[in-house]
C-alpha cells in the first residue's frame, strides 16, 4: 500500500509474531529487517542486499563472505533435496528414477513408475567402514521424515561388478541397473550407497536430511565430506504453487502476492504447477537468512492467482479487498526482501539454536 501511495522505498526493523512450531532456526517472536522498493527488478534487489549482508558480516565479525552462487530451485532440489542446501557438505544426490523403472524390486520400481515418485542414491565415500549399527541408526533417522526404510549397498570391489557388491537388495537388481548405479554415482571401492525411493517430497526431505547428518558427523568430517567455511547462496525461480493432494488444491509456495515470471501468467489457468515465480531466498550454511520476491502490481494478475488458489470472489473481497482496490489505481512494479535479525546473529555467534 505504501508503494501504491508513492513511497518509492521503505526500510523497517520490526517485531513479528508467527504462530508456528518451534525449531532450532525459528522462534514465534522475532525481529525482521524488512525492505520494499519500487522500480527495481529481482537482480537489482538481490545485489543491494547481498551488499548489505557482506557489509554487516565484515563490520561486525570481520568476515569477508565469498562470492554468492545463484542456483535455481529446481537444481537445488535435484542435487540436494533442499531449497536451502548446506554447501559445506560435499555430498550430492545421484538421480536413478529412470534406471529403476525396469527392475523387479518393487520398492524401487513402484515410485520410479508412479507420477510424483523419485529414486536417488547418496554416495558416502569410505562408507564401507560403517558398522551395521550405524547404518541401522541412519535407517531410524530417515523414518522421522516419512521414509519407510533405507536401502544400502556396500561397494567392496568396484571392478568385480555384482560380485563386488554387498547388500540384501543386490539380488533384486539386474546387471544393467547395477552398472548404471555405479557409473552415475562414481562409486569407488570402499564406498557405501544409501537409497531413497518414495514420493518426491519424502525422498527429498529424508535423503536431504541424511546428507546433512552424515556430512556433519565425525565420520563425515574425518573423511572430507564437510568443509568448515562460510557458504552463501541465492536460491531463485521458486515454483509459484505446490499441490496439496489431500485437500485437492494448490497452495502458494511463498505468499499469494508473489509475481510470476514473465510469460508464466498463462499457466495459472491451464497448469499452475508449471508457474515459476520471481522469488528468491538468501541461504547461508543451510539456513535461510531471508527471502523475498517481486510483487504482483496488476489487479488482473492478482485475481488469477486467487483463482488458482481457489479463493472465492467473496473471500477475496473480505480478506484482500483493500489490496485489490489499491491496485486499481495503478501500482508501480515493486519488490522486497525480509531478513531475520535473530537468525543472522545466531549464525554470526556460531550457535546451534536461535534461542
């Protein structure tokens, strides 16, 4: 509303309260550094606030943050199973969905041939040294994220192919699949492969968390899977909507005022899942420091989003009538970003919890 009224930018440090669950990186009450600006695009907004965070880190704790890579959401999910990947951990997913479609092992072939399913491997260098007890502990860990279990293969001798592999599941996989697993993952003698196979969200959550847990463990640190450094990242091009199958509806990934990428407005009617937004998150060491987006500034685009979210015209008026009215008078293109001050301080002090 301030942007519509002609303030071309504002900056506020404000107390917020969110009725959400407690986590190590989240408090119900927190301090937000909140910025909104007219007539700037995504890249200009990102450049400005990357500069701000660099200055704050340098002036406060004497840290020169390295260059910020920019990664699309789709790539982050494909490689790390997370939209805020901890790039200090050197492990990555190996995509195996296409390979597993033809195997007899139903645990792998069912998700591989089901819409919305995924199969991945996570290669643990020198993981063959892990005891059965350690593997069982990791199996219990992934169950927290909805995984039913954790298949594994120990690579005792990569040159021997099938004969050099140790696992209860090897007998259920044909030679071509085993050869492709070894080739794609780059597995070496002495490595361990963990597998995730389920709905895409469960695989991403479970194996993504496993990646971080193994990387941060004593074993991971001792074997070069973790590099103690500052690892910033911009994650961009988030989907606009995510599907809630239980409620049979689409939900907004960020919030319903996020602008779609140019040319993506048309997908809102036909295929909301294809719609990419002008949203961006700043990530540091696996924590989201802040996020924002370019906002919708045209009333007809805002109405399309509400339609895609199945919000009736009556509810639109009750909840967002003030916004729709304001947009009628001509809003400038505008966007912004909000940082969590408490999270920034948590990172700077090297704390594990925001509390």
